[in-house]
């Protein structure tokens, strides 16, 4: 009988060792499932982070394009102002040259009138001066003195 009790004790140990192995297998399976779940969650977080980064980059591209368009518009407006000022500057330069020419001509006339060795001599100098004064003071002649200056932007190409 001793052998039968030894057998029953051996089979109990086998059952116990079998249930320990089963528990170990169950624990290993639980760990494996837990690791797989953790990996899935980590992959999900990684995809979400990647998507957020992509969305941020798309928003940045959109903002940069908007800023670029605003800068291009500002450049166009500034360039148009520059061209307008250049045209106006050319007109003013032409007018200045015309006025300088007129001033030089008038100074030559004054120099001629102020010289005492003119063609008419001293006696006629006063008559010439009086005649010139009447010529400039005559309202009908003022029309010719106040002629508008004619200049166009393409007169001088700088």
C-alpha cells in the first residue's frame, strides 16, 4: 500500500506541477497581452503625434503663403509709388532745366541792359530800359511770360 500512497502522492505533485505550469503559461500570456496592448497604445500615440506635427506644418505653410502674398502686394504697391515718383521727378527736372534756361536768358537780357557800352550808348539805355519795363508790364505781354512749362516723363531717360 505504501506504493499506492506513493503513487497518489506523486500524482498530486504532478497535478500541482501541472497547475503551476499552467499558471506560468497564463502569466506569460497575460504579460504578452499587456505588452501588445502597451505597444498598440504607444503606436497610436506615435501616429497621433505624427498627425499633429503634419497638421502644424500644413498650418505653417498656409500662414507663410499668406505672408508671402502680403509681401508681394506690398512690393507691387511700393514699386508703383516708386515709378510714379520717378515720373514726377523727371517732369520736375525738365521744368527746372526750362526755368534755368529762362533765367539764364533773362540774366543775359539784364546784363545787356545794364551795360553802358551797348549798341545804343548811354542815352538810349534808359529808353531801352523803359521800353523793356513797358514790355514786361503790358498785360497783353504777360500771357507770353506765363506760358506753362511743357515736359513729359519720357523727356529724360535716367
